[in-house]
């Protein structure tokens, strides 16, 4: 280091400390020591650093920026709290300075990882890194009592990767993971020397990390609360699509719809609380001022969700698996409390059942009777249960069953060979099983309805088995000289596409007929692909024709797109294809395999767009703990705040 650089660094440290003496700040240490890792790790470190700065700004917390390399040379400025968003490789010299900082005393807030001996200084023993195995595994943290001022009972962090932690002598677990297999494991540990958070900072959860940082910093440095307490409605936000509470309040004043009464009451209370804060601080009632500020933020958020109308009649559905987080009693209670009225769990594929069916062989992991359990609790909580049949899919069938089906000529074929994931749609036994399964669900198990999913081919070049050839030639009167080339790309290709569509539609006609005979009150619906125009050829799924023939009671297009303009374009097309003949319950995919995933606000926006464009309801994919914890409680504040009957006709 040159003498000039050393002097410059010293002047920077002195000027920073002078600034700190005037305005309390925290220090944020950028992790520029990476232990030999490459550019990808540098990007991760930078992203976590930026996420921390954004959270501090959102929390109104003044901060000073520094880095591992600066701390190694000069130590930390005179601040009460320092934050380490990503301290992958702390050097020995930096550790010496950090220990000196802790002896001042100062406190360190460390996220996710650091060297083990520094973690031990804070009172934490580091365990292994754990990656999320399923959505929602590290969704939320519950905080017990006593806890720092400003922390709620539960906070959503939704981490993808976390560190297993264990407290050492003198440290306390104040927050534990609240869901899944990680339930009860430490998520936040504090001691006299600081705090360790098991999850890394992320911009996706800026508001939650801001609240967590504000509470921890206020706990360690109470003198900073005056700087952190938000008292201006222009500083609370964004509130939904508004930049601030002030902007939202102004917008509400311009509207007089009756359903806005609750939102307006919340906003009035929030503004009153903010107005009281200066007087509380002047009286030395800091704790009350902190709680008033936190409640004003909560009310602002609640008011936003309460500013949306509910409507009836409306299909409010959720797709689900045969087993659900928390069990069927809890799941259907959660749906009922949010005023949802239908659940669509898949309970069978074309080849295997997830319940003790008398028609289909059961899956290898079939246990108990989830269909009976779902229907029982659906009745108890007032939510209809419409089990799904996954059409011609062989999901759940063990390998030996698939081999038996192949030997019987029941597996679909493509030009490259057998499609072991699909049944041949023209095979009589395959078709009979699906019909009988649907009848069994409503007659023997008492389901309120059946929904058909995967009622299609797996791709445009199948099935080309010998049975399909015989059926095609018999049904059309065409003799195919060169099979399958003549029907895939040759002179009979258009006729073949038309025949494939009819094979699927004729199966649906039979299901409709037999279901109506078994239980005239049972509903038959279909979950369908997004683009009827092209998918009727690609997959043989002619769902507009199904509607035109009156074969289904309502349709749910799986419109899994996050972009609002694209979503609305598809809804307009789908509504025009439905033609006002049956209700359209729009499929919305917050947990579908799309990027980015749809946030609660995005789901609300899509529900409102679907309503505005003529849909009679919506179905969310799919039920899981995160939906129950994060989405349903927000929707029930406004969009589903009143019960809805299930429509039988289009608007």
C-alpha cells in the first residue's frame, strides 16, 4: 500500500466516524473476500449486499458501506451494529478487527454463513448448508416471547437455501422455521454480541428483511429507534401498486364504493397512529411509538387487500395433490375460511389410482383412502371436492404395471418407439377404465364432480400403434399405404388430426353419458391447455368443441403466465372460444413451473383481470402450505371476503 493510499484510507475512516458521531448509522460489510471462488460467487455476494442495502433503505435505517478488505486494514467505524450479508471468507486480520469491534461493545448481524470461530463469538454453532427440497420448506419464521420489539408472531422469508444453526452458551433462539420438515429448527439466534440469521438476504423479500433488520438493530441499539421509526405516510410503501400510504390514501378519497369502507377505516387508523408518534416520542414513550409505527405499516398493507371487491356467484377453486400439507381437514378448513368453494385433487391417472379404487390398480405409495377423507372434510367445511383423473397419463403406475400394459398393446407409440408415460387413446380397455373410474368416484365415493385433466395425446406424432391404424382406417374408410408417414406428414395428415380429435371427444361423450346416468347432479369439468387453436392439433384436445356440444359443465384453461398483458390476451381468446356457453374458471399458476413465479399481488391482479374480462371464476395451482400461509389470508381480506355460490351458467 502506498503512503498516499494509507493516508486516504485513514482520512476516510476519520470522516466516517465524524459522520457517525452526528447521525447514528450501521455498517454493512460487503463480502469481497471470496476464498478463491470465481465470478459467480462474486455475483452472489454482490446481490446479497445490494439486497441488504435495499432493506435498510426500506426500513429507513442510515448505513455506512464498507468491505472485508477495508475492515481487514482499518477495522470498523464507530457504529453500534455491523451487518455481514455474505461473509464467505473472513481473513485472520479481519477477524481480529471484528473481535475488537465486539469488545467495544458492538454487535454483529450475520446472514447465512461466516467462518465458524466468528459464529462462535456470536454464540452460534454452524451446521451444514440445506437446500430447499420442496416449495415452502423454509417459507416462514415464527417468533416466540420474549422477542425484540417490532417482530411479528410470524414472518415470511421463503428461503431457497439456509444454514442449520445451534445456539451456544448465552445465546437464544428467537425465531424458528414454521413449516414442513424444518419446523422448529432455529432460524434466528441472538446473543449479547449479535444475531445470526439462517437465510441469506434477498430482494424478493425486501419488506420482510427490512422489518427483521429494524427489529434487530433497534434491539441492539435502542438509540437508533428515533431514526428508524416511520412517522410520515409518504415513507410507508409501496402499498400495493401505490408508491406510498399517502398516495393510496389520496386515491381512496376519490372513490365511494361501499366495499371500500374497511380499507378506508384502516387507512384512517394508520394516519392517526402516525400523527401520534411525535407526541409519544416527546413524552418518552418510545415503545408505544415503535408499536404505533409498526401497526400503521400493517394497516396500510391490510387496507390495500381490503380495497378489492368480492363477488358471487363465482368458482373459487384450488388444484391439489392426493395428499396435502397439514392434512385434508386443515387444508379444506383453510379453503373454507378463505371462502373458496371447490378443491380439485388428482386422485387417479389413466393407469393407477391414489385411493383404493375397484377399477384401477393402486399406486405403490397409496395409503389409506385420501379420496374419502377429502370428500368427508369437504362436506364438513362446505367445500366441494371434484377429484381429477389425469386422463391417459400413466403417472403413478409402477414399472411392472407399465410393462404389463405394453405387453397388452395398451401403451401409446411414437415413431421412435413406446411412450411409456401414455396410454393409447383408441384402446378399448384404456377408455373403459377412465369411464369406470369417473363413475366410481361419484357413485361409490360420492364426489361432487369429476374434473378431467390430461385428456389428450402426449404429442402430435402419436399414437401410431397397430390398433390406431385399424381404428383410423375403419372410422374413415381410408386405406393407408405407408403407415405412419402418410398420416403424420403425408396425404392423410389433416384427416388423421381430425380423427385424433374425435377419438378424445368420443371418450368424453361416453364419460358424460355414464356420469349423468350414475349421478345427474355430479359436475363434469375439464382442465385444458392454454391455446385451443394450435393445441387441438398438437394434442388432439378440441375443448371448444367439447363446450359447443355441451359435454362439460365448465372449463379451466391453465393460463400459467406471469406477464399481465400476455395473461389478458389469452383470457380474451379463451373467453371468445368458450362463447358464453359455459362458465370459465381461469387457471392461475402461482406455483406452476414458470419464471417469475406469481406473487400474491400478481394472483390478485389476474383474478381481477379474469373477472373484468368475463370469467366466472378462477382455479389456483396448487394447494400447499405457502398458499395457505401467504396467499389465502390476503385474498380473503377483499377479493374473496364474502361466500360465493358456484355458477351453473355463463354470465
